[in-house]
C-alpha cells in the first residue's frame, strides 16, 4: 500500500538518518545484499539532497518508435532531440532545463553530456520562455529496448535517480513484455512518482482511445501499480501534449517529486529491514532460571566444589596444629605417620594446581556450560538476530577458562586467616603442657630426695607423701589437655563445614561476576541492539 509522502525535506533527511542507523545495527547480522542496497540508497539520496531542491528531474523513457523524443521536443517547443522510427535514434540522454540557477551541479551529478544540455528561459528562446515550468529538468532517454547494451544501462541508471518516471508507450506496444518485466513490475510501488503516457493517440479512432486506456490501466493494476496515472498525448496534433504539460506544471509547482521519490525508495528498503523485525518485543536479558543454571555449570566447570572441599580439609589439618594436644602431636611426629604427610602433600598439590598455570576450567566444560543458555530468549527472534544473540553468548568463550581460574584465586585470600580462638586454645594447651611438665619434675625431685633421705630440706621436696597428689595433678592436666583437644576437634569439624560453604559461596559470587561480564552482559547488549533496531524500523516506516 502506498504511503502518503511528507511535504518537507527534513522528514526525508530524518528517515535517511534512521536508515543509516539500521545499516549500523544490521552490519554483521543481516544479509549483505540488503545492507549494500541500503548503503547505495543512502549515498545516492545524500547526494540528491545536497543538490538543487528547486529542480524536478523528469525522465522520458520508452521503447523504439514510442515517440518519446517527439514528445520531448513538443514540450520543449524546440527540435532538440532527433526523431524517427529507425533503431536507435537517441543514444545519449538529452536534457532541457527551465531555470539554470543551481542546475549545473545537478546535471553534472546526472552525468548529462554538456553537448546535450539545453536551456529554456534563456537566450536560446527568450521570447517563448514559459515560467510555469521553471525548475523542470526534462530528460529524453535512450530506448529501453535498444540492441545496444550501453543504451539499456543508461536507462537503468536514470530510472534510479529520477524524481518523476514517465513511461511513454504507443497504442501498438503498450503491453510490451520487456517494459513491464524490466521496469513496470520492479518499480510498481513507485506508482506515486510514475506517470504513464499513452502517446500517438492520433493513430486511434476517437472511441478506441478510451478502450486502449482502460486496457492499459487493467494491465498496470494487475502488475501492482496502485491507481496508475495515465495521460494521453499526440505530438503532432494541436494541444496534443497539453494534458501532459499540465501534469508537469503541477509537479514542478508542488516541488514534492524529489522527496516523494526518496520516500518511496526508503519505504522499499525499510520494508526489507522490517522482514527481520519480530512481532514480539525481546526480553532484556537471560531469564533468572537460566542465569542460575549457567552460574552453576560454570561453577562445576571451574571445579569450585572440589576446591572448597580441599580447603575444608586443609582447614581441619591446619586447625590440628593450633588446637590439638601438643603431646599427642609430638607422639605422632615421633611415630612419623606417612599417611598424614601424604594427605598434606596431596592437598598442597591440589590447591596449587587449582590456581596456577592455564588450569581453571577446561574449554570443553565451558562450551558445555554455554550450550543452550540463550534458548529462552531466541525463540521469538528472527533467524539473523537469534544467530547474533547466540554468537554474543560465545563472544568471550575463549577467555572464560582463565577468567574462572583468576576468580577462584582471588577468592582464596579472604578465608586464608587463622581464627583468634585458635591462638587462645594453643596458649591454653601449652600452659597445660607446662603444668604437666612441672608436675613430672616435682615427682622426680620428690622421689630423688626420698631415696637420698636428705634431712632439713624443704618439705615440698622431701615429703614423699606428696607424690600421689602431684601425680593426680599431672594426670588431670593431661586429661584436661586431651579433653580440650577433643572438644576443639568437634568445633573445628563444624567450623570447617561452614568454612567450606562460605568458601564455595564466595567463589560462586566471583564466578557469577565472570558470567555476567563475559556472557550475560554481551547477550543483554545484543538484545538491546535488536530492541533499538525494532524501534528504528517502526520510526523509518512511520
């Protein structure tokens, strides 16, 4: 359906700005042919808008023998273009300009040979100047059905830049397949800037003219032209081109043809962009459930649970050095328990390997974690945008393993601390060891003084009856130390479990930050681009 064109040029300029943004959004995402066509239109339209807006470019195009050159001469009032029935008569475009001010750069852009430029309202025909056509640039083109390829190329070039397309047909060949196939059908949506001239009606009987026009209209409507404009002319009869001339006068006076043509071209390209705009607005990002699944998968891929378990075991072993019974630890060291040394060595290697080198997560595990993360948001997206969103999720896939390893390494120092109560317990245990040691020394002295039967010495050293009491004191301190160690081991077991949970939660938070930066944010950014693309398409189409 044809859209009413805006009156003012700035509307066209604004739409072109929107089209340029569509090209930017679509680059790397949409079909290259569409982007190239849009780029070509932007370049051509930009050039046309910079040139004279006071001139309207009208092209006369048609087949051999249609009389377009005769019609051109009749409108100009001068014999400017060669006429005849032989093929071809017009080999280069001829231009007749009403009003030269500003027309030079426009004709240069149109690449009209200076030998074929003519001016009205000038010294050429000053007394017959017609101010009603001031601003008209009328072009007589080569035959579109010429056997010369260069002539057809000339026609193809001008029909893409003309403000008003005028197709001249004659009663014998108005249904010419080449014209309709190559030009009428491809430019069907340009009905608002297309005029069909049925020329040489002097060859028809009066009653045949209406029949011919009716049949031509039926044919044009069947090929997609909405409400086609048709005028009849005869270059050899008096006032035979008056109807056509009136159309030209109205077109020039309105000064809307340029913007209407550009609007139609923009519509044509913008509708191709609209094919890549879905009906449903996209979500802002990946839904909460899939975000949680992604974080969990990356957590597993990074080995965070295993690291947390290793840290939990290391916590328990390290706590034993602080809260364990020193005498038991001494006996263990004297026994040289190889299992404990092996376990400590394994833990050190496990923790070292978790945070050094390229290890953090295997690329295959990361790829599996990313599998299907965008399924929920791409369901309703057009195919090109669904592909771009999936690609955005994997933009940083190669960086994820190292980033996950760094996140785990950064999580370690936060929990690599010794609780204060460990030092209190260690101080208490060594105090008990000191008391036990002094008690044993006391027993030894009491025994020695008893055997030597030393008289007059201090009663605390010579009274053998104190030995049982001192022995009870030593046993109590040893038992108290053992009980303290046992109670602390239970506390450490509970603390280590909480420590492992905190450690895993902290690593999970760091991994969640990595997932947001490397996966979720790129996806959200891509969805935001698609949202802007949808809004821009709506704005350009109006």
